[in-house]
């Protein structure tokens, strides 16, 4: 059975939430994890820094390299990718997890927030992919996995928060295009999105979200592991849903992932 043992994963936004869960799951296999995130010192409202994440990864059995990274900066991204390659000898997997969110209408979205979402979500995904691709081309089973929704141009998913929807679907478009662009190079480029709300600390700053009706980040991490251990040459251009990935791997009981056992789950955005 394939594992992530010895593989090097470059994960954006890995200091907490889904990114950290993916890192910890890979670490249990003995993977090398590059924690590329902004939080160097404790955040006033959110738990976790790149250093606490690195400590958790090492405790789980992996090797960690914590690098302060603002993925909006070309210079920073190229520099940390180079540091990662010097430390671990290459990059096998890029996980584009970092994302900025503001579920606000057009009149309620300051342009500073618009620019943040475009800079982190779309530009950051494109930039990190661009910086990692020369190294991924040299890997044995290279993958790019982006936390982005299946493409669905229904107006209902845009009307309540045009800016955020454009930013998330921009990440999805990176998947669509790069999967085809790098198919011949054997690099898998896929998207992964949760069926339900995922209870992360970041949700605490979004009004009206009921985290108790969500699932734990581990469901996304387990689905990511399933994807990243597949053959890159036969697994590309997919818009995966976490539950469907795990069901195809034989998982039938999803109750352990629920934050509140037996609670009615809240579907995630962008899914019919």
C-alpha cells in the first residue's frame, strides 16, 4: 500500500485548521512538511503558529520546516520554496490550502478585503504552483491539491458574496487549467472540497456559522491522504468531495468526524 513516507509536502496555511490536519496525517506516515504560513507569533483570535504546527508534526512522526510566508509575495514564496528544496532535496506535493474569506455583499466588501481574497486565494494559488512546478516535475509521483470547490456558475453561489465566490472559483480555474497543462508531465492537479461545513477556528470570526453542525478537519485530511497516495498520472483534473473520496476507499461510517454526534450537518458552500 502506498504511503507518504519520505515525501515532501509544501502546505500553505498549515499553522491551523484543514492545512494542519493534512500535515499531521502525512506526518504519521513519516513525511516531510513545509509549514508555509503567516502566523509566526500567536494570533489574538486564532490558535496556532507555524512553530506549534511544526512541533505537532514532529510529534506525529514527521519532519517539519516552519517558514513565515505571505503567499502574496513573489519574493517570499520563491525564497521559501528554495529553502524547502535545500532542506529536503525536492518537493513532491503542493497543497494550496491558504484562503481568505469574507462572506459579504458587494456594497459591504471593502476593496482592501477584495484585494486580500484575490491576492491570497487566486494569486497565491497560482504563484505557489508556479514556484513549485519546476521541482514537482522532478518528483516520482507529483501532486498539486487545491482546496477549492467544483466549478458551478450558478448565480445563487455568487449573489450573496460576489468577491469571495470569484476568489474561490479562481482557485478552481487554476486546477482546471493546470491539470491539462501539466498532464503530459505526469503532475496530478486536483481540487478537494468538503461536503459539509468544517469546524475550524477560522469560522469563529464569521457571523452566523454553526460550527457544531460541522465535521472535524480530519475528514478533509483523510480524503487528501487518499488522493495524494494515488498515481499522479491517472488521477488529475478532478474536483473531489471529501465524503465521496472516502466512500470510494471503503469508508461507510462518517459519524466519528461529526463535531456533534447525531446533529444535522450543514452543507458547505457551492454544493447543490
